[in-house]
């Protein structure tokens, strides 16, 4: 990890980047923002770790836990809830074998997230699979998507 952090540090210095761009680079390289990376930069730049964490927890784009290669986001806002998002979510958890309270599979291939209203209520229920928005989602369509992703994963 040290090598990667050093590379990010050099880019950061050359481009006079700010903490946000630094965190984006860390996440871009490592998939999330590990505590060790924050500690490393905190020491290197003489900036308190709390400033990094303050920013990382403020912006939804940053993740402090490892995420899966595939991210499936289920909207659980009111309109989506009424149209059965809970059922979709439960189906996902079952299909991916996620242990209670976990959002990422052990093999780090899938992360399941819940969000509140993505602003597309007219096509509820909405599920976002790897940044692609799927409206009027059904349990069957969702399982098909997941199975395709699993197949793709096993080919890689
Ligand atoms: S509640 Fe799901 S898009 Fe608005």
C-alpha cells in the first residue's frame, strides 16, 4: 500500500491538490479509504486525521469500508418502498448470501446499498446496478441482472 500512497502523494504535490482530490485518488486506487491510508497522509502532510475523516464522512461519495466490485443500490425512499423495494432488497441479500448486518460479500464481488430517494420516483422501484439506473424493477429482472453479473465474474 505504501507504494500506492507514495504515488498519490507525488501527484498531489505536483498538482497542488486538495484533501477532496486526495481522498478521491485514494479511493480510486484502493476502492475505499482505509484508516491506515489516512494515518499515512496525516503524518506526511501534517494534517490531523480528523480533517480527512470529517470530509470523508460528509460526502456520500467516500467509503471508509471495503466495497464489492459490483455495487447494487436499492432505493428505499417512500415511492420505492410502496412499490416493493424491501422485497427486492431481501431477494438480493438471499441471492448473494450476505450475512446479517453485512453489505459486502466475503469475496468482495458485491456490495448492496440502500439509499433514500434517488429522484426518479415516477419509475419506482429503482435499483442502480453499477451506476446504471433500472426503473420499475421486478424481483425477476433483478435476479437476472445479478446472475449475469455473477456469470461475468466467474469468467474473469
Ligand atoms: S423513492 Fe425511490 S426514486 Fe424516489
